[in-house]
C-alpha cells in the first residue's frame, strides 16, 4: 500500500510496487488521475484502476471508460462504495456508482454524439501543467523536454483548440475536467 501526493508520484509508486488496484483522484496535481491511469495501464495492463472524483459530467464518464478504469466512485459515495469498488475491480468485476451505471445502460457510449477534440496524452499533460500556471521552462523540466519542444507543444495545442491565450487553455482544462476549478 502506498500514497502519492500527485499523479507523477502515483505512476512511479505503481511502477515500483506493482499494486493490484490503484485508487486515483481525478484532481491530482502535476498529472491528473486520468493521465496517471493511462500511464499506469501502459506500464502494467493488469493493474485495476478505480477513479475517485467529485465530478460526474458526461465527458468525464466517457474519458474514465476510455482510459480503461474499471471503477468509478463519487467522493460523496466514497464512504459507502469505495471498499466495495476496490473489492469488485480486484476480483475482475467493473464497479460504477448508480448514476454512471444508469448512463451506460441508457446508451451513453453511443458514438453518434461524439464531437470531442482528440488530444494526445502528452498534449493533455501539457494542458494540465499550463492550467496549473507552469511556464514553458517549468513544463520542459517536468517532462524532460527542451524549452523549444515545450513551446512547440503549447503552440500546437493552442492551434488545435483554437485558443488564443493561456486563460482560454485554462478554461478548456476546467470544462473538460483536466483540472479542477
């Protein structure tokens, strides 16, 4: 068992400790829970992920499912459901709170409404760091990139999202649950 103060630390802990189940908060700093889950599953496809969040937006539910998490627990339901969710995903059963299960059963994953912008995991990482107020230099150091590469990523993100300022990127990050407001 381990605890991490941010998403990057959680990924490193998972590499080192190889847990059966990881419980990740969506709103972790440095690397949010979804991105941490993506990286953990890339490193070890057998790890089971439970996402803990106070949000229940349709976009977030879709992202949680796409990333491969097998559990989704609202923070308001955590006292009642978290242990059950951990036990369920550890035994190979998917666990979602009632609201999420209802959305899935109602055809939530119907692709007819999909108009979301596709971003790479690296672009989502950079959006999160920009939204957290990090400079290009700080992003470069955090991700092990050159400053020029970080600047290029930022320019490409702004173009793809049709954003003309960092504040617009922050707004995008909040609306799409990359960071918490």
